């Protein structure tokens, strides 16, 4: 069923429209079994909002159990790109995607793939903490409940909250409204909520940009913890944060068509974080990471 | 530190030369701060102060004017209704003659409870589902636009037309009865529920929906577990508005429930009384006893609507986790 069409290096593989026969998302590859198979292989991803091109020809590999940072100036399509990884873009009616996003070798945009199933495996944490107006317990249990979790719910809630380094702060007030927590606690609650459904990948869209420096450090420490088990993709406009936390970095930049003043994002450079920040190959990357613009 | 040294002391205005007093008396009305002018001496332009006072007065006046009729109605109903309102009034039916004293509107109370209850049972779930369709599924398609348009039209239709419609469609064939009355009330309630629920659903922040979808929730799960609970307090308010409106409707019931002085709980086959009908009955006749009962009935109706509104508020505030 699951034909691995992605054995060769993605940059070399021509982006042919390979037929995807399988109708279901395969279970995540057992951790450690085949460490270097990419979690996501993106081929020539183009993204439109209505008639406007938002992302052009993005090709990249996301490796498992690493933190991949997406950096770039405002409006270059960082959030758009990360939302392509779990098909959240489809909630915007005019959004249109072409190209492939292979998740463990299978195109998540193939016909017959249910976005709900995709999102079940690929969790997401948003820029602004967005807990439900329910109790702390209900927030964490939400995903498990709707996905028909049969195990011990109390245990799952505790485990997820511990994982998100929030348990000690809230263990005596699980019935309290999640909206009573501070911003940083709310964001960790959102992370706990995301990992409660035991996803394979966690996407984070500027998870710390609404938080103070102390809460930010806690989130960053948490990410280091989580990458033992999860593949993490993080969008950030904070270059220091990308340099601190990530293993690999993708630099996106805005291209402008002078004639029509249309703007879209392109992937300029993608590589090891240390390489991107110390020996960038592209002039634009160098200018950006050295703070010359953006 | 250097900038502070340049500033004159705030109270020692005399030392600053007038030419330095920048805006004062210049292009700006009122007295503005300038070096040497204390903020305490600055006043907004007299014209603006006057306008502010005038508008504030007008607003307060408008509020008072709106409250006067409400207060008068409440006073009138309470003072006149309380004279006849007693245990007997609440627990017995209308006497056979409007001239006779005693008796009460129990028949009307039961009839109103049955008809408003049935109409609520049907119109609230349907109305909420309709609103969910409008906001979450239909968005801007032609069906949604059609539903929205007709809901607006239906809200404005005089209720007697609804009564006439149910009369020709149902009553002519099946006779007067509680079911026919409930049908007409349902038609009146439905658009109110749809439109008020729609407004509430629109207010649910899309961040919450995103959070739900990102956890692998299907659309129906998101609607049931996130969107509707978040909007519940607002929806309850809209539903109460519809219930209050239905409880007070008289015109459509004249043509569907007809009214009866007998105590009955039959759903069809027999005319049934409703509180507004009983009030109408007593009020339009010249007999003191009947009129007194009408006043007490009005008070009863008022209290029922009040109690239900308060109950709904309490339930709604409980269902939402306190911030």
C-alpha cells in the first residue's frame, strides 16, 4: 500500500505528479527504526489565496525528532507554509495548494485523504494562546475525547501536563477555568493539549511571540525536552530564538514582482542552523541573519 | 539629563517669555500646554465643554424618556393586578360569566404553557441548527442568503398573518386546538432564534475553532463541543427573547387556539385558552370582575416572563466557566 516514492534525495527527484495509491495516512514510523526518513518532504509547494500567489516553489525536507525553524521577515509566508503541513490553510475558503507535501512518503493533499486525519497526527500550537473556555482538565482531555481515547483519561491528562511542564502549577486546580491561567501557562496548556493526542509532529506558529522573556525561556526549554519524542517545526520572527532552539533553519524571503507589485514568499535557503547563521550561502540570508534588513 | 534642564519649573510660569508659549492663542483652540504654562491652567475650548454637556444631557434625557412608559406600564399592571392576584386566581379557571368575581386564569396558564412549550421544543433546536448552517456550513451560498432573507422578512411579518396562514393551512381541516396555536407560535419564534443565534455564533473567535480543528476534530465535533458551548449564554438570551415574544402573542392564537373558558390540556380537537387571550377577553368587556381578572392575568404573564428570563440568565452564567 504505502509506496515509498521518496528514497532518493528530494532535491534530485523530479517533481513528477506521482500517483498516490494509498487512501489512508500510514501510522508514524516507529521511532528510531528509520531515523533519517524525512517526516515531511515538500515538493514544489505553491500556495494561492484566491488569485494571489503566497508561496512559490517551496521544496524542503523536515527531519524527524529535530526542531526545524522557519524564519524570515513579516509577510513572507512563514505562517502560510507551516499551515500547509497540517492542512489548516483549507479553513480559509479561497486557499489553494499545489505541489506535494509528503508525510512519511504520502501526499497529505492526495484525493481521499481526510484533513481531519492529517491534523490528528500533526498537532499545532498557535501564536496567541487559545485555550477553550473550559476547565484545565477539559482542555487537555478535549483532543483525546473527540478522537475516541479508550485509556485512563486522568492519567493522560496528568502525563500531558507533566510533559508540558505545567503539572506542578495546576495539579490542585484542574477544574478551574483555563482562562484564569497566565499567558505563559495558557501556552503550555495549549502544548499539553496538543501532545495529549499523541501526535507525531508538533507545529508551532510563533509560540512565544505573545509571551514575556521568562515564559519564552520555559517554552524553549520545553521544546528541547519534546524533541526527544516529536518532530517540531517552529515559525519565529526572532532570529535569536531560531539560533537557540533549532537544529535546522529555513529562511523565507519575499519576492516582489516590480510590474504588478505582487508579493510572494520563496524559500531562499535551508540547512543546519549553525550553517545558516555562520556560513550562509545566499547573500539575502546573510543580510537577514546579520540584521542588515528585515 | 540635559533636556530636563531646559524646562522651566511648571509653577514658575512668569519667567517664560510669551513668545515661547507656542500653541496658546495660536492655531489651536483652548489653552494648551507650553513652556511656562501649568497643565492645571489648561482648559479645553469652551465650545467643546459646552457640546459635551449638551450631548450628555440629551442622552440622559433619552434614557429617561424611554424608561417612563416602561415604568408606567409596570406600575399600572402591578398596582391593579395585585388586587385580584391571590391563590384562588392562580389555581382556578375562569368562571362561566365575566360578571362573576372569583376564579382565575389557570386554564389560560395551562394553555400558554402547552403551546409555548411545544413551540419552543420545535423552534429552538431547528432555529439553532439553522443558524449553525448559516454560519458554519452555508457561509455565503444562495441557500444561506435565502434563509437569512426570509428570516428577516418573517421577523417583520405582522403576527395576525401567521395566524391566518395556520388557520387556512391547518385549522380549516383539523379544527381549533393547542397544536395549531403552537404551530403559529413556532413560526413566530423560529426567525428570532435563527437570527439571534447566528449573531452569537459569529462572535465565537476563530482561534477557538482553529484550536479544535488542529486537534483533529471534525467539523461537527467542533460545532458541538466548542462553538455551541462558547456561544451558549448568548443563544440562551436570544431564545428567551423568542419565548417572551411567543408567550405574549395574542393575534395568531385568536385564529388557531380560539380560546376557551374550560380547563383543558387537549392537544387537538378542542379550543384552548391562553393567558393573552384570557386577558383580551376580560379587558374588552364592560364587567368589573372580568377586567380585574385581566389585570391580574397581565401581572401573571409579566411575572412568568420575568422568572423565565432570570432563570435562563442564571443557567447561562453557570454553564459558562467563570473567568
